[in-house]
C-alpha cells in the first residue's frame, strides 16, 4: 500500500509540474477554460439513458463547427461525427452521454437539480454520477485538437456520442441502426472512463479482459401462502428463497476455478407484507459477473439447476416451481482490450505522461457496452483506459484506499474534472495519432 501511495504522489507531482515545452499539452491547457465551461453545463443538465437529446445536440454543434459531417438520432439519440482526411485506418472514438437516476449531494456550485422519469416510468433526481460529463467534454477537446492537426494524420475519424450506456442498450442500438453500414466501419476503437479508484490524472489500463460480462437474472419463488400460526399448512417461499440464496454462493466457491473471476450477487429479496402472513411468493434479483463465455455458462446454468433442486427438496408441487428469467435485454458482454492496440497505446501514453502516471491495473467487475463495438467485428482493434478522478487531498486522506472514497454511481462522486478532462484529451489524441498518424 505504501508503494502505491508513493507512486500516486509522484504521479500527482508529474501532473502538476509541466516539463519541457509540449505543443499538445500547451494547446489542451489553453483550451481548458472553454472546456470547463462546457463541463459545468453538461454536469448541471444531465439526461437519463436514451433521453440524451440536449447533450447530443451540444456534441453535434461542436463537431459541426469543426468541419465534421454530423448525423444525429443514430440509435435514437446517438451522434456520429465523421472527418475524412485521406487514406488510412478508420478510428472510432466514443463518449457515452447518459446520467443516472441519482439525487446529487456533491455540494458543487453547479450541482444538478434536474429531475427526470426513466424509460421504466420511475421519477427521480438525475446526476452525472458516473462521470459521463467528463467523457463528453474530453470528446469535444479531442475533436478540436484532431481537427486542428489534420496535417499530422491520415485516415478517417469517426467520433460517436453514445446513448444508454448505463442500461447496456446504447451501443447495440447504434449498431442496429447501421453504425457500421451507414458510416465508415472502424479498424480501431478507443474510449476512456473516469475512475474513482485512481488519483486525479493517473491513467490505468488492462491487457485482455478489462470489464466483465454483466447478466441480470430474476427469480420468482412461488409458495403456498397461509397464516403464520399454521406454517405446516403452507409452503413458505421465504424459507425456500433463503435456501436458494445460500446455495447460490457455492457456484463461485465450489464450481468455478478459484483463479477465474466470478460474482453472483443477490441484490434484492422481496417477500411478504405482514408479520403473521406467509406469502405465496418471493422475488430475488441477481447480478451475475464473469469475464469468459465458459464461466458465464457455468453460472447461468448453475442458477437454474440450484433453483430447481432447492424447490424439489422443499417439496414444491410442479405447478408451483420457481420461474427463472434471464433478462437478456440487460446483458452487457465483457470488454476486451486487444493486444496490439493496447500495447502500442500504453507505450505512447507512458512516453507522454511518464511511467509514474500510467499504471497497468487489474480488470474490474463493472460492465461497459463499449465491448459491443469490437464484438460486432472481432477484427476491430479496441482499447478502453481509465483516467483517475480522485482529488489528491482525498486520496491522501484515505491512504489510497478506494473503499474509503465515493465510488462511481455515488451521489457524492465529484471527480477533479480538470485533471480528468485534460489527461483524457491528451491521452485520446495521443492514442489517435498512434493509429492515424503519418509515419
């Protein structure tokens, strides 16, 4: 831990102390006042998934001013901005646009006061609690820099503002709406995500798996209800559901290779309405995480087997067997960083920022539908990297322990936006020149 803290401190010093003159860094630095104005506006005006009309319009307007050929309404609210600049590779750069149904509690002067209603009909506060406002702002910064550097690269740049990442449907919606047929098909894809587990301005990347498969599973446990004083006349679904919860824990501990990451979490258990009534059903909501197709199959098949087995052991009649619903509409496939693009980009980032600011990190069990752009055609090289957002004072106070800090999706998450945006802008431009740059 001490080594991590020393590394983080060194990284922050490197960020805070410019070295020799650097045209790209100087240009980004000069653009930061304008970008921060855009960031504060985006932060104060978040929009829920698949409702990102105003956010998309802001990205589209910026791209049009720079000479991109811009199309809106792709995959409902997505933006595609294309700049052709001679022969060469086709690079896709993505920013996701949606906020979350979270009531902001950061105390920022430009904190969101927006309220909205989700596609599921739930009304709530809305906040950029996952940092997509920094993603969109850096997207604009990258577009500005690459439009001004056309003499240094050749090929086609496809910059997309993607809706619906938080519900796992936006990338698929854009692909289904012809992203790879109506527009130039990419040979490479790049993106970044802000991180609540790294100091501000520190870059993290993984080789191979970067984020997990995410599956949602609902289990409706049926029973035979009755009076709580006469349990022998009932089949208690709460007892059965409790057995299922306990047995599910053996999937990871006893059926998956200990060296293969996997998660089965029961995030919700609902049953009953009164002290003395045995209800006739209980509902379990599960999130299931894995990196490989093989492990994913073990977990999903195992859930069905355990549910059925426990119901039989409880003496549940055939017409009252539990119903397992795999919610494929909420499935997000694992995100994979391809070898060559990741190695090349990591080397370029290290050369730009220094080894103290570019760290090889472990994959995480979060999900990201950026994965779909590679999976739609596995010949496409792909990489997503992290940019730390934790203010240095908070990092030091927590002794570098992310568990003591606000996480992504927290109502208190307030990244050091200037460090995230400037680092991400420089990083994505550097990665883009690695793909498109004139040799």
